[in-house]
C-alpha cells in the first residue's frame, strides 16, 4: 500500500521536477493529484509515462491525502498549506514561508533526518533554500569530524532559480547581443544578465546583505548548528541550471585536505570530483539532472590555523528543491507514516 500524494504548483519548473523525481525514484504512490491555479487549470503534466491533467487548487479537498509537496510562492502557500495541514495532509513546502518558524522543521535528509519527527507541531515540513541545501550537505560531514566555526561562501546561482521568465530573459538577451535590432532590455533582473553577473538576489536588508544571503546564514544555523558563523555573497550568473559555490571553512580541529576529501567521498549525497588537472572539477552544465552535490577543488586554506576551501555544484531544481522535497517525503514515509 502506498501514499496519496498531491503536488501543488505542478506546472512550474520545480513542480514538474517533483513529478519527474517521484517517478524516477518509484515513490510508492497509490494516487497522485496535480494541482495548479485556475489560470493553469487543465494543463497536462507528465508523471513517468503517464500524462495527468491539473486540478483546481482552490477547490481541492486535502482530506484523506497523505502528503502535499508544495512548489508555489509564499502567498499561495500561505492560503493553501494551512488548509492541507488542517485536513491531516502533511505539507512539504518549498517556499520560504515556514523555514524560520521554530515550530516547523527545516530538513535536508542527509544532514538532519531526525528533525522529521518535529513536523507534528503544525503538520508542515519546510524545504531549505536551494543555495543552502547543497552547501549543508557538504558542511555536515566536515562539521561532525572537526566542528566548523566559520563559513565564508560566494555563490554563482543560475537563472532557473528565478523561474521560467528568467530563463527566457537570459536566452533572448543573449540572442539579442548577436542580432541587431533584437536587443532585450533587463526586466526580470535590474541589470543585463547575458555575459554579466549580478551581485543581488532577492531584496536588500538593512544590514546590507540581501535576503538570499540572510537565508543561507539563518538556514545553515537551523539545519546544522546555531554556533556556526556564516557570511555569504550571492551572485546571479548567466547559467541556465546549476548553482555553484566557493566555500571557505574554518574548523575548531585541524583537518587536512586529504582527510577532508576522504570524509566527503564517504558522505551521503556527495560525489567528489577533485583532480588537480584540466577538467578535474565539476562545472554547472555537468550537474544538470543529477541528484548529487558535487565537490571539487578541496584544498587547505593556509591563511588561517584550520582552514579549507572547496567548490560545490548541484542542480538547483533537484537537490536545491524538488529532490530534497521528495527525499523528505521518503523519510516521512519510512520513519513516520510507514506505508508503502
Ligand atoms: C534563487 N534561491 O536562486 C533563489 C530562489 N530559488 O533565485
């Protein structure tokens, strides 16, 4: 016996990836409901070799459904997630709405699976921000071995993190650079993204950090350890899918690069590609469609007593969103609901 699962926001990039991954991983689904706003009503979406037609989220009754994977913005989540939770359907939410609620677990299954038992407070589990998810997968095994004190991270985030319009903007703006008269002015982003980088993701906060940077700080503390000091610079780059991160780590105990590499090689969810030669590292175009968090360029940071540098790349629509949500569903089923 399997689960009755709803995917909310099934026509968006992340919603479609959730369906792809539920099928790829043969999640035990007895019944699947694909829900969307009235605007997308009747849209057909793929689930493995099946084609499903979206139902109206506004009128859907979640009673008797086991789990609802939400892949919609915070506003729609605010309206419909409590409705699903109150009907007894466990919500796994990809928006940022509930991530910082102390009564709601924020989970990366390779890092803090034990937190899945904390969902009972509000029948909701939060999925982390995409740039946080891949980073904490890499940090956790090193933290367990040598206790991380401080993290300095610079991100190189693909445009798919901003949605379909951003993908179109990069494509059309790039084409427009070569076709006179087809120039495309910035609209999704404040500045040109083609052949450019933009050090601004989400809104600016009083501290001078952007909210994306704030999310990485707060979420890393909630998922791994509140004592870890984190500072982040999040940058949008002209890449379609795949977030990259340059991560500098300072630990309490000394950890040499070879031991760090061995620890990462054995850690869940990680693939180490690290050779000091041409091509001996992973780039975003190579991670697309993969489940793994790829780690390269592992080396000592000799400017501090116990420092390490590494390069971290992952598919932001998968580990950064849809895959992590499905892994939470698997964890919830295995550890709590125990059907399937
Ligand atoms: C981004 N992390 O990359 C944000 C939201 N997905 O735009």
